[in-house]
C-alpha cells in the first residue's frame, strides 16, 4: 500500500487516551498502520506516496458494531406493532427459507449500509442456519467489501418439541454446531493484531439452546486464543419468565451458572438487570451491547447504560437486526443511545445531578462524546481489540471523514464532533479500513451498489414467497 498522508483535516477527533481533538490535523499511514498523528504543520516536510487533502472535513476513528443479524434485512418492516415474542414466531418460518445465496447477499447489503454510516468493524450474530447455510458466506462478503469482521457462529438447538421457542426446523444438533464452530475457528480465526477476520461462538439465547451447549461453547472458545463469547440476555420480560420457569433463576444467574461471565463475554441488550447484576457484570468484565433502536422499535425498555458506565461495565453499540431496527446506521444508533438515556426514568438516574425524582430523565445522562466513545473504543474493547477504536501510532488505519459543509451541519462549527451525533444521522464521505480506501467522495470504490440492490430485492421476494 505504501504511505498515505492525510492532511488539512478541519477537525481531527482521535479518541486516544488523551481524547485529543486537533484543528488542521494530519495522519501519516504506512501500509495498513498509523505511523503518526498531529497537526498539518508538523508534517510540512513529510513525503508520502499519496496525499489526501481533507480540508473542510471532520475525521474520527471508524465505528465498531458489536451486535447485528444481517440476514434480517430481507424481512424489514414486518410485524411492525407487536411484541418480540410475536415478532419472532412470525418471522421464524420465513427465515427457515434462507440459503447461502440469501445469507451472502443480505450480508453485503448490511455491510454496505454500515460502512456508509461510519462503521469499519462489525460482528454478525448468525444463529439460524437452515438449508445448509454457512457463516462462510458472510465472511466472504466481508472480505469482498473490505470490512473488518468478527463472525459470530450463532446457534439454536432447543426447538419447540424440547421446550424452546424456535420451530424444530430452525434448530440444529448440538454436536453439529460444535463441529462447525471448530471448523470455522480453524479456517478463519486470526488473533494477530490488525487481523481482518475473527470468530465468535454465540448460542442464541436462554430460550433457544440448552445449558449443555452454553457450557460446551464456552469451553471450546476458551481453548483458542481470542475467541470470544456472545449471546442475548435480559432482553425481554418473557425471557425472564422463561428462565424462572425452566431454570428456576434469573437470566444473569443462568449465565453465571453456565460459565458465561468474564471479559471474553458480552451480551446483547441487557435491559432487565438489577443494580446487583450490573455490579456483577462490572466485577467480571462482562460486556453489554446497547441496541437502542431495536429496544424502542419492539417496546422492550431502556437499558441502564448510565449506571453501567459509571460502574465500569464495558459497553458498546449494536444496530441489531435489520428487521427489528430496521436499518444498519451507526450514526443513528449513537444518536438514539444518547437521546434514549436522557429520558430513562429509573431510580439510579433520578439520584444523579439534574435527575427528577424518578419521574423523568436528565439531559446529562449521556453526552454525544460518550455515545461516540461507546461506538468506537467501547466496541473495540468488548471485541478484545487493542488495535482499533482510536487514532494513534501503531493502531490500524481505520478512519472516516464527513464533509462539514452540507445540509444538516451548517452552524455546527463550534463543535463538529458533537454535531455528528446531535444533528445526524449522516453518511461518510471517506472510509478507510486497514489502510484501504473503501468510500471516496461519498461513493464506494469497488462495490456496484445498483447491482447489489437488484440482487437483494430478487432474493427478498424468493425467500418471502416460498
């Protein structure tokens, strides 16, 4: 790749340990790694193979999406006004028609949306694999688009006949799940710095797998360096009732009973947690993926993110599935995370400065910079990455740029970084991932978006009409 000097950056937000924000900033990149960060004046005599002038742009680290179900963009805007339980039961039969072609096309669509909205690293929780579907299709898609990717080998093994929620034709045998997980780790897991591909083991939820699978997945993951664990937990009240009836314990207690607490574990949603359970997450380093859009769309509730952050729980952002969101936009997720936390009427927030006695929220509950920190360093930390999430020497060259002179950003010159959240959502004008230019002046460099849209629509009709 050679060297790239990005200079004349109007506002450079590094998100480094000093939270530096530089006017007229510059970044020097060698191959796929950042070599130096500073002001343009400091690089006045620096020569590079390529020079990119970003006058009039704000630059920040690429965002990290830690919870998604990419295949779900084939079933958007369905079950619009029902609770999660009805939503799942309605969509399971449609998802049972998925095949590898559908998985690959939907993954490309989701990844393109994510990249356009500032994401440079994403996980994907693929837990339904009918008709010989494989995670390979999503891994190939990420390699084609240039997205840094953590593929989560999801699974459902407990069908309705065994007391679970999913239909029997949507579940797999547990020995097959573990065998395929071992295959994927062997084929695709790269635990080196700057790696583009890692594998996660991710049994779906307490109501769709057995405790045995949870334990076996944890043992398998921990026998390989850098293979993390992910699942849904404390997402909905029906899950709490299920855990009480089946396991005689609360969801967090269930997670602890199967060995699923620790710095190599994170859960999606984590809405219905007590303060004591949040303390347990903090003391064990267990992470949470906050998915505000999906939580609001399905009327589930508000996760106690302020309390989690104050107590030291690792928190990142996830867009969740594009049938419960219904989009894949990281700027929007950061914005809604900030807004939703400000209206959260819970006891902890009512006791913070500016709280209103439990009847309302507080505008100081979450700042724009905190939301973006969750979207960058927070997600990177949860994924176990020490090479992404901020811009500094030795870090991966993953960064995005947004043009400041545009509708929606005029008048924000006093704080352009906060404007990306408070005035958004926006699309990026430039995206670099691992030193490679993916978006140039608002357009994908290599992806034929129109062709992808046509393919996606055809697959959507095929899956739905079977």
